[in-house]
């Protein structure tokens, strides 16, 4: 900071102020000069955590073989304490693929197994009614046939009578939307 009295050469960057002594008004000027300019330079600074890398340590030295012939090793163990239950929850990870067969294949022969040669069957026993309830789960897809197809032919005549069926049970209203 520099001050100049009235009549002196005005300093650079001046500011005028006054002072009064009796009936005399004096005007002063204040100014400032700058020294050397400030210089700057770009530098690199740390902005985050550093990245560290390490490898597993390697053994160096002379190996030694440990012999347990004179060290006692337990042959059984027992538990003392309070037993408890362990539960685990979560979603298993991984995939399960269809297993594959390894080994030697074998051909099965049915020459000595009795196979019925007629296409009729009979039931012996006491007939009864079966009822179920519940909501089915899952999905049904078109089945595929694996095997040897066979052509069946012939005629038949139905016997017996068909009458109007009757409903037994509790009537409910089902709305399908």
C-alpha cells in the first residue's frame, strides 16, 4: 500500500480520501503496487483409491518331512454341548443338465417273457367312486410317442344301455372371464 500527500505524484491504482484539521481540508490518495506476477502450473492429484495388485506368496527354502510316528493322533471324537437345528435359505446357483450314459449297453430280449396276445382286459374286484379337489399346478404339453406303431383293425358291438347321468354334490357357480 502506498500513500501520497496532496500535490505529490498520484500513485498507481489510487483511491482518494480526506482529512480535516481545523478549517483545512486535505485530500490524500491511496494506491497499491503489485509485486511479481503469480505463476501457476498444472499438477496431477490423487482423486480416488489406488489400485493394488498382489500375487500369492511363493515358498522359498528347504522343505522338511514331518513324521507322525511319535505324535499322538486321536482315533475318535465326541461332542458335548446342546444340540440345535440349522436352517439355510436362499436360491441355489448353477445349472443342472441332463445326465449322459456311460458304460456298455445291453440288449433286452423278451423271448421268455409272457406277453398277452389278445387285446381285451377284465377287471375283478369291487368298483367304487373316486373324487378329488384342489387346484392343479404346472402345465401340460403335447406328449410325444416313442416306440413302434401298430395298426389295429376289427369291429365291435357295444352292449348295455346309456341313461341320463345324475349330479350328486353341492352346486356352485363358476364364472370364467
